[in-house]
C-alpha cells in the first residue's frame, strides 16, 4: 500500500527548525517508499493563525528543497466535518456535554495543587440526564464536548522509532475536551486532538511522524480513532532538537527559525543535509555530505535515534563550508554579488567578480563571510597595529614598497596580472637582495592592513584591475 505522510504545521509563527526537521523526516520517508508527502495547515486558531506565517512555512520548505504532493488542505475549511464527527461521538455515547464552568475548573485545580496532584478533570458531568442538560442550558450555561477516557484502559502502539509505547488511561488527565465552549445545543469549534484524527483519516495518512512532545496526544488520538471506527496509522515520534546544554532548542539559543539560518548565510542544501543527521545516521555512511535524494535512498525511520539530538553548530558550519567549496563559481558569485549590492559596492567587471569569488571561495564558511572577505577590495582596509609594527620593526619593508612603486612607474605598468606580480616580486627581491618574504609581507600589509588574508598574487591582480594597488602602497609611505 502506498505510504502517505504529512506535515501539519500551525501557522502561528515562522518556520521553526524543529518543524522543518519533522518535515524533512516525513519527506525522506515518503521518497524512500515511493509514497506521498502532504501538507495540512492547522489554522483553526483564528486569532493566532496568520497568512504571513503560512507563507513563511511554505516558502521555507520550498527553500529547503522539500516539495509536496497534492493540494494543501486547510483545516479551517473542514470545521463542519469535524463537528459532524463530534456529533457522531455524542450519539454513540463516546462523548458528552460538560457544563463545568472555568471557575469550577480552577477550583478543582487549586484543590489538586494543595494535595500535590497533577491536573486532572473529575468527569463530574459524564452521566447527566437529559433533564439536567436541559436545565443547564436554560440557565444559559455554556458547554464543551468531552470524550470519555476509560481510567482502566491501557493504550499501546508500536512506534516506528521507539518500539512499543504504553500509556495508561488514568494518566491522560481525565475526559478530553474535543471542542471549545458553546451555548445551547451548539457544538463549539473543534480542538486539535479531534480535528487531527478526522483530517488524518480523511487524507488517508498511513504514517504519522511528529515530535516526541506529541506522545501523550497520540495516546488520546488512538482512543478517538477507535471510537470513530477509523483505521489507525503507524506512529513515529522523533527526538527533540537540544541545545548544547541538553535543553530543548529555543529562541534563547539565538536562532530557531529557518529564515534566520538563511540570513546567517547557510545554504539550503547544507542545512537540509545537516538536519537529516540531527537524530538520524546511516549504518554505513560513506560521507556526511549527501544530497536529499541520496539520503532518501538510505533513510529509514527505524534508524532514527530515540535520544534527543544535540544541535552542533560546528558540524553545521563544516557542512556549509563543504557545500560552498564545491559550488559552481558563477552560482556562488551570484550570491556574493547580492551582498555587494546591499553594501553599495561596485565592481569593475564580471571577470573581476568571478576572480574575487574564486579567491575567497575556499575560506568561506557562511555566505555572509563574503562581506568581510571582499571588503578590502572595495574600501581601504584599516591599518592594524600588527601591520604598522611589521613595517616599522623590520628592515627593507618600506624600501621594498618604494621599489615596487618605482618599478611600476619606470616600466609603465598599469595592469599587474598574476605573472607580472610574481615577476615584480622576484625581480625586486633579487636585484636588491631583499628577502622575498619581506617584499610579500610588506605588500600584504599595504593591501590588507595586517599579515593575513587571501592569496597575495591573485589579490594584487584584483587590486590592480580595481586601480587601488598604488594608493594602498602609497598609504604606507606617508
Ligand atoms: N499542528 C500541530 C503542531 O504544529 C500538528 C501536530 C501533528 O503533527 O499532529 O504541533
């Protein structure tokens, strides 16, 4: 039978790394089994649901390379169907009207707190007579619909990731609220646990893969599936993503939304590749740099770990750098030029752009590194103490720069390409018996204001084409 998986995000915030990783595992398993990956937007909370969040979630999934099959289902359009199912549960006696007010619930909670008991509903309206219901309604009391949970029941399922999971009915917090409050004989808006079961059944979902924080919901949902006579899907609960202290990754850990990763300069392929290894590993990984298509061939839910997955920035950075290194030059150049544009930097030619991209490609970890690394080629770098001290404390430093200027003038050289750069450095070193290292380091200080930076010869060619090399050398001689 075809496997059908889904992501069911609530559009109440930006696409979060946890949701993206859940999406990825669903997508990978659908691809692996030649099945379908679907999306359902759980937008029944009309106050918190926003279309900007829905768009952000869908765009984020697209950006990561996760496509979906079939039309997107919007849960809010199915409210009347959810209500029909609640009605069915009322009719079969699996659910009932509960008129207990908010203040009565608070009172119950207070009593439980005093006795150090966890919150649990006492099901006091489970067996109201028709007349009692009538009486409450005539008093103008609102009601929710509660689903009966048998205290003595044991709910068991075979989780694809965790193996057998058992849950006791008595630990589910009492009879479950299926709908919000409503007056009269109305049924209020359906809540998550009911809507999710009705919709997963409607969409013929065969495998529900979601975070481990949903385990107790699964126990409740299994009871609803049974009461409605629906076929149960196979459940899998993925491990949470943890920060370096072993706590659930949250906003405090500086980034959690996919947008933020994008802004920081991570490539979608790299982030997706890294996320796949967050909680999953192949039995025999040939390499850790794998495309989603490659991962989908070897992915299996049974290989996902049970323990929480620690977020490792170093590993993500390493993977990102690998993707940048192997990226086609023109593609990388496009990304980089966007940053230049935002900085208001103008370059002399398209060839120059490619040369500079090539020069910094191997030392970039994030795409945003292109800003700092290309900055010296657009604006005069600041002379640092390290650079100043080198020029002051070593023999022949300024002398070699003077000789370079003199040589350029004498020979009437307006453009220094790589060969010319090497030739000039060699010539000055030989003719004037100055160590080649001194000539090169002096030039480096002139160009970058310090002793580090990219390849000097290639840099000179770029500075020369940009017509800034002479200015940079001269600034050291004033
Ligand atoms: N809307 C729920 C959430 O975002 C869906 C959970 C589920 O996959 O059932 O957590």
